[in-house]
C-alpha cells in the first residue's frame, strides 16, 4: 500500500485504461522547457507537467516541440508508472532462525539480565 492507500490492484485498474482515459483524469500545466534548443525553447510553452489526480503521480515531458505530443507522452508515462506499480508483491518465504542466531539472542538476553541484576539493591545490608 502506498501513501494514498492504493494497492497494486488499484494501479492495475488504471494500467488497463487507454492514454486518453488517463489524460481525462489529469491536471496538465504547460511551461517553457529549459536546456538546449535555442530561441524556440525560450518562446514556446511546449513542456508539459501532468498530475494524475487519483494516484498523485506527476510526470514531465519536454521531449517534443509540440505541446500536444508532450501531453500524449505524459499520459503514456503515467500508464507506465501504473503498470510498474501494478505488479503484485512477491510472496514472503518463511525462513527458519538458525541455531547460531538463537544462541546469540539468548547470550545477549543473559548478558542484559546480568547488567540489570547488578543494578538491584544488595541483600543483607
């Protein structure tokens, strides 16, 4: 379970959706991309930051010059994150505690008991 209380089954349901369905559940924000690209980068709001409201997944796309293409890429990135989170957790295999480990635990308990025993009031005074 994650911070929103979603399980891998919830993410699996989102992973079965199309990019268009995912995009409808998102809040998108366009901004100017930074980095190389010259004047074209500095003048167009082509980069897109998209937040999938139900899951809280936030992705950014600034690969293309077109805002529309970057929106599609964001939706696909959100789908990819959902697919990754949709994998069920691996079942835990029970392991036995080794004899050496049991011995070390008992020795540590005895040592701690000795320390506490020395803190007691002395009898007969």
